[in-house]
């Protein structure tokens, strides 16, 4: 895959490890330090992605017409600075829910911007026939970090308190920025239309492409709903496990770490499965299977049986997601023109984060009215209906490269125009 991809992969690896060391850091700080209840934790989890997604809307067109590596390094530094404000406020005794919310907003907007830039950069860096391999490597790295991060983070929280993982996450973004810079190589200035400044119409180009594409629209609607329902139960499960069920933080981290081995297995299976059965069939099958597991979380009890139930349920869900995610990422790039990748990925991230934020807020209110366990069960039942949104027709040829571009050379260097 080349030295440049190696540096990009290294940058991703260190940042994703930092992120998973700080798994659910803000809900944990809200519960353990600020003594927040379920509604406050759900509001915190919902507000950051929602407002961050709103702020990121004009950034997609802005990223499209700029070199991607400086954008990626810059957003890494923004996330580092925002996160470091949390331990500073904690040390001064002024940390509160409002600051956690503001930091969550900044990080969410920077996440969307980084993902839009990195997706476009990856498509220019990696030959078309290696995109699934690259995405599977990123997916495998993410699940490896997810296995290691939460138990290590939980242990660190048990010894040093919940703030330490936020510091580790901030440092990981600094190291990621250095890794992105080390990728090196030339990156041509993207062509600009008209004055070169984003137009109002550019804001809608990504959405227009997603919602008018028969290849992307059904998958987008499915992903937005599935991710929203899964993530809506995360703060509720944190409150249930750390509160009434009495799990210590290290067991809470362990419950979600070991099952991530399923994601590692799934990401390794994605490429051979696609080679044997085709991209669309694997996308449909893994998408259906990943919707069948979450209902089991409503029956979690205390002690070892409850811990094992969470692990089995999460393992099945994550195994299916480990197959689905890299195939989805490749499918999305295959069906997006090269000159619209950043806007499409930005619109996709904004839509899914908005869905997560909306459903998280609704499920926080539902938990306040009906109880935490009932709200988790309701999400599990609705997830069973989400496979109806997935496309069911046979495989089609992927879209050809944009006429304005030439496929990258085998060593991953940018094409000559």
C-alpha cells in the first residue's frame, strides 16, 4: 500500500486508540464527577453531535476545494485543544455540564470535517481496487483499539479518575496531526468553480447526491436509523450499569471491550466474503444480522450473568458491524464522483450524527417517562424493522471514475492531470 498509506494508517491508529481509551468519558465524568442523572447524560450525549453537525454543514463544501492533509492536521489540533480544556477546568474546580457540552460540540464538528477530508484523501491516495483492503485495515485497527482501549481506560479511571482518559485522547490527536503531516507527498490544489468560494448550492450537493442515488439512499437511511437507535441506548446503559446494577468502571469497560474481538474478526472476513458473494449481498446480509442483537440488552441483570449477557449480545452485533462497515465505506466511495467525495461524506456524517442526536434526546426523555430498561427494549424492537430499508436487488457494476480524473498510480501517488 506504500509508505504514505502507512503514515496515514499510523495516524489513524493512534487517534482511534486515544478515542477508545476515553470510551464514554463525558458520560462517565457526568455520572461520577458531576452526579448527573439519566436525562442530563442523554442531553449531553445528544447536544454535542446535534450542534456539531449543524456547525459542520458549511464545512463540507469548504473542505472540497482545499488540500485535504492540512484540513486533517488542523482538525486534529482543534480536537486536542478542546479536550485539554476539560482537565484544566477540572483542576480549577469549575468543570460543569455546560463546558462538557461545548467541548462535545467542537469535537463533533471537527470529527465530521476530518472524516470528510480523510475520505477524499484516501480515494486519491489508494488505487481503486485496494479501497476495500484499506477500509478493512482501518476497521480492523478500530476494533483492535476498541478491545484494548476501554479496559485500559477503565483501569486508568479506577486509579487516577475519569479525567485522565480525556488527557490521553487529547495527546492522541496531537500525535495524529504529526502522523498526517508525515504522510508527505504532493497534493494538488483542487479545482474551484467560479470565484472559488463555496456557494449556497454547494451545501446541498452532498445531500442531493445521496438522496438521488439508488445505490446510496437506502443504505444511508438504514445507517442513520440503526446508528441512532444503537447509540441512543449507550448513555442509558451506562446509567443502568454504573447505577442500579452496581458495575464498577473497569467491568463496564470490559463488557464492551472483549466483544470487539468480533469486529476484528468481521473486518478480516469482509474482503474474502465480498470476493465470494459480491458487495451487495454481503452488505445486505451483514446489515440484516446486525439489527438482531440489541434487544437482549434490555434483560441485563447484575453480577456475572449480566456481564456475560452484555458480552454475548455485543459480540454478535459487533461481528456483523465489522463486516458491514468496510463494505459500506467502499460502496460509498465507489458510487461517489471524485469531485464530490468531501461534500458527500460530510453530508453523510451530518445526517447520521443528527439522527444519533435526535434519537438520543428522545430516548433520554423516554427513559425518564418509562424507565431506562423499557427505553432500551423499545430501541431493540425498532431495530428489528430496519433491514427493510436495505437494497435487495442483485449486484451492479460500480460507477466508473469521474471523467475529470485519472486513477492513482500503483504506488498511491496522486494522478497527473
